[in-house]
C-alpha cells in the first residue's frame, strides 16, 4: 500500500501532506470548495464532508459560514419565523437550499424593517428594491454559504447573486455598503446604526451638573462604539463574500 501521494503528472511518490509534487511541481491535491479539506487530485468526493469536488460551488468555507451564522444569530438576524408562507414560496422559486443544508447552510435571514443594526433599504442601480417607511415595500435578505439575495414580498420579485458573481464593494458614508456585480449592477445596502439620540445630545450640551454631563457624554461614546463595531462586522462580512471567496 502506498505511503505517500502519487503525482498524477509524473507518477513520482510524494510524502503525505504536501500540496505539490517534489519532482515536477504539479499539484498533487485539490481543495474541497465546501470544507477546505485537501484531497488527492483523482478524488471525486471529499474525504471529510463528502461533497462532490468537481461540482461543489465556491463560497465561504463551511466553518467560516457557520462562524458568521453564529455572529448573525447574536445580532438578531436569524428571523426564519418572521417569513410568511408566501415568503417561503418566493425563496423556493429561487432554488435556494434549506436553512440547514449540509453543503450550503444559511448565514442569516433578516427583515428589511429599519430596526437598529439591521437593513433599512436595499437599492439596485439607484432604485429602491426594498425599503422601510410609508412608501416602502416589505422585504427581507438572505445569505447562505454561497449566495446572497434580497426579496420584495410586495412585488414578489427576488434578486440573488452567487458570491462568485460579485466583483467589488465599497463603503459610502457611515451606514451604506455598495456591492458591484459582474453584470455591472450597483447594489446599495443601507443600515440603521445605533444612535445617541437627541435627548442624550441635548443633555450633554445643556447639563449644568458636571456629573450629569459626564454620564451623558459617556452614553454617546458607548453608542459611537456600537456604531463602529457594527460597521466593522458588516464590512468584514462583505469583504469575505466579495474578496476572499474570489481570491
């Protein structure tokens, strides 16, 4: 029985755990797109997660996707129960996997409702697709290990992109991220950030009691810290799905 990895190009017997042939320099392993495990180049299925290597879609690695899922759970972005039967029908029309799919689990499903630290609008090429307010249209967003999508419950329209279809992103202002797709679409995600509020600001400015003023300012500083933390989390997520997936 072989104690190493045979190079498919030159048949040289290589030591275990290497990625390239020591003789000809060709790859001797292939990475699973789902879990990241190294498999021999002839393998059809991953030896760790059993995904079919040739057809598995590139996306976040499974452990990274589940780490994001836990992060979004802590943020209150797992609103599966808020989705109506019509919403689930719309999701099904896009052929998205089930929430706990083995190879493409969901990271989040969040309502576009303008609640603090959640999306309050998603616009495509400058036109609101879903938004809050009196003239807004009810909607929600979903991200899986491989895809992100936004759904308009009112219009029964959905836009879903594979992460491999995303080509760039940038921050605009303090609360908007604009993602560019390979088709040239500009998808602007606007979030409602934690705010100090006028009451705290007025108290900090007008308080004659130095102690009251100090505590009011500390409250503003805490809110500012929450804004920065939320913006960092969102920025890291978009960096992962736009940049790292496509490296």
